[in-house]
């Protein structure tokens, strides 16, 4: 997980509350991603960004917003948290090498519980 | 992206080679095979990837069949710290979007 940090590590919210998860990287990678992982399941992509100021939807974007104002930071926001958003959230980064797919490296995760 | 099929669980004795199979019969010519693992809810860790040739790095070896419809990840001398869920993923050569994680293989290394 070197080079990718996530803040906070744990959080408990009440239904309807809002919060922002921060992913920060010091590897100067262009691409950043937010995934969620529910118990016993694989990761699912929420949103991703191919560069500063650009974001795109993944496969499960509803209920989340993202922003990439600085290259090194990718923010994931929950405007009105719901119990269905209880999950572990992982950030990932990868380089851009022309058009060639590159390896994604993951952060340590944020464990979110919505009551 | 092509789908993959992996056994849900496997055991391996400590010190022996762990061989994890993956079927990807619908893989297309522009798709790589990637392997990641996840140790006890930590972030997924990249292991290795390949296109059609066998690959080896400090962590593992990847053997891809000639028709590319299946592959095997080999951990040559498994240790207790290799206990994890291992994910086999195929994704296109071009593009940088999602990794599609299935449910993987839960590998348990037995002392």
C-alpha cells in the first residue's frame, strides 16, 4: 500500500449524515479509483479519474460524488449516508502509459458503518 | 471484460508450492491476465500479470496455456503469510478503467 493513503481508517455514521473520504498519493500517478467491497464479495468500482479535474462513473456510482481538484488527491463524498453504503472503501492508483493498461495499486481501505 | 472461474478455496502445506488455477475461456486477444491477493481485508496487492508468455517475478510465477483459456499462479514456497484470497482478473490491453474482481480463491497455508 506504499504511496497511497486513505483517511479516515474507520468511521461510523448515522443515516442521513454526510462525509468525505480522502485518498492521497505521492507517486504522481495520473489515474485514481474508488472501489467498495461488501462482505464476502469482490471489489466494485464506484468512480474513477483519469486526471486532475476529470471524473467518470464506474459500475455503482449512485449515492456518491467525487472530485479531483489536485492530481494527488481524490475525494469520495456521501451526501446522505444510507445503511446500504456500509462497506470497506478502497482507493487505487495507476500510471498512464500511452494507451497501455497499467497495474493498479491499492490503499489500505476505509471501513464505514452507517447505522 | 472476460469472466474468470476459480475454485472457491484451496489448502496448501507450508513450504510446498501453491498452484492456483484460473479459467478464462472467453479471453480475447487484447486482454491481459492479472493476479491480485487480499490478506485479511487489507487493500488488494498486485502479484503478477501476463499476456501470453509465462512470467516470473520475486513473488510468483504465472503460467498461461498456449490457447490462453486458462492460467496457473504458482507460489513456489508457500508461507503462512501467503494465506489470502487470490483474484484472477482479465482486462483489456487498452484502457485504464475498472478491475473486475470475482470472488477469488481463498488459499489457506497449513503449518
